[in-house]
């Protein structure tokens, strides 16, 4: 390489550095701002996670303390006094409160507690349906059969989280209504349902046999 070529290369490199420095002076604040924003976002995310963890721990401590009384009525009152900040926490506290109310023999209070959860639009569907399901079960002895049937039928839509559990309850309602054949047909359909788990299949088989039917397990021989 000649001295001239070397000199041209040095000048070219110097020009590049000058241009880069000029660009940095002109636009470097954008990069700095992006870094500051990124660091701030990470810090805020970690702060929120720590805050959520502290809130969850505090709620857990409150619920554990509220469950200490042996008297279910006192336990229900203590649990009802817990006021979680999040809808999910409120649902958990409500489920525990309803269990204590049922243990105390107060079916109406338990149903009201569960119905409040079922009607909370901010909650995920699984929480709401679980609350409605537990409410209907709690009122087995007090709610008219047709009302219970309508409630469980509303949970059997495709994709509903408690669909098969609701189908089981509808089969029991069929038996209660004096329609064992309808119950067998419903349970046979469950045996052919790919979403039914082992325990549900076993319960369905037992009830079908108890009703004098013959379980058809052909579709699930390998499952």
C-alpha cells in the first residue's frame, strides 16, 4: 500500500469518526433515554412483583388467623371481616367464608356469599362458575329441583370449566326426579366424552351399574 493510499484511509476513518461523533451528539440522548426507560421499566416491574408478593403474604396471614376459631360461626364472621384488595383474593376469602357458614348450618348465608362471587364480573369465568356450582350444591335440600336443574344446565356449554361436573349433578337430578333412564343416557354420554377424567368415568360407571344399566366404555378403552 502506498503512502497516498494510507493517508486516504486515515482521512476516511477520521471522517467516519467525526460523523459518528456528530450523530451521537445529535441523537445520543435518544439512546440514553431508551436505556433509562428500560431500567425504569425493569425496576417498576420488580417493585410491583414484590408489592404483590407482600400483599399475598399479608392476605394469607389474615386468612390463617381468621380460621383459628373452632366455632364455625365465629370462623365465618372472622373470615367475612377479611377484606382482600384483589378480586381473586376476595373470591378465595368468600369460598372459605361460605365453607364456614355451611359448617355452622347457615345455608342461606353461604349461598348469598357464593352468589356474590358468581356475579362478580371482574373475576375469571372459572371462579364465577365454581361459586355458582358450590351455591347450587349447598342448596340441594332447599332449592326447587327445577331451579337446580336450570342452574347446572347453564354450566354445560362447550368449553365451560365445570361442564362435566355439572353433567354429573344433572344425572343425579334425573334420578331424584324419577327418570333413571335419562340419568343413564347422560352418564353414558360422559363415558364417551374425551374430557372426562378417570375419577369421573369411575363414578359414572358405578351409578350406571347401580341403576341397572351396562356401561359402554368402548370409546375410552385406551384412555
